[in-house]
């Protein structure tokens, strides 16, 4: 598991070193810290002030989730009259042309929440949200961009 996490963790991803945190065992950020290579001399980390009695705002469950990559196949089967508007809605969701194309080309992983947002766009245009097809989907750890 350590090699799997360390090989997939983005460079300079924020980890958590707080072994005294009540949520550390089930947290991806803590597990990622355990895998940080000893050659690292500097790493972004979560501070204790992020915790409260209600939890930690940086906590990410340590579990594999459905991660999608690439959207080249996304609009296959969509009417040409809808495709341009749908693409515009998806670009607007990702906030910029360049960010959209990073997801489109599979450079960034598409989180389960992002996948749901794209499915809702399909549904708004009258398409079955279950018909959404990404280029690749894996069960894996998801490291949100920070």
C-alpha cells in the first residue's frame, strides 16, 4: 500500500502528521504522510487548528473511489445541436477553458463529485445520466488538487 500511495500522490500534496487526531486512521492525508519518502525535506501539511470537535475540514476518507480520466468520449451519441451547449456548460463548471482541457485530455483525475455534476448537465439536456462515458474509470485513491 505504501508504494501505491507514494507513487500516486501528487508532488507537494498536503499531508497530515497528527497522530493524535481522532480521525487519523481513516484519513488519506495521514496515510499519505506515512508514505512520504525520507528524501523529502519539505512537505505541505495540515495544522492542528484545522480540527474541531465536529471533525477536520481537510479530512479525506481513506478509501478507494471511482476516479475517471479523460472526456474525449463524453459527447459521443449526443445530438450535434446539444453538444456545443453541453460542452459550454461543462467548461463553465470547470471555470476555465484551460482547466477544462486538462480534464478533457486526462491530465487531471475527475472526482466522483465532478462526475455527478457532469451527469446532472446531461440530465438537464434530457439525456440519461447513466449514459455518461469517460475515457477511463478506475477504483483508486483520489487526491484532490489543493
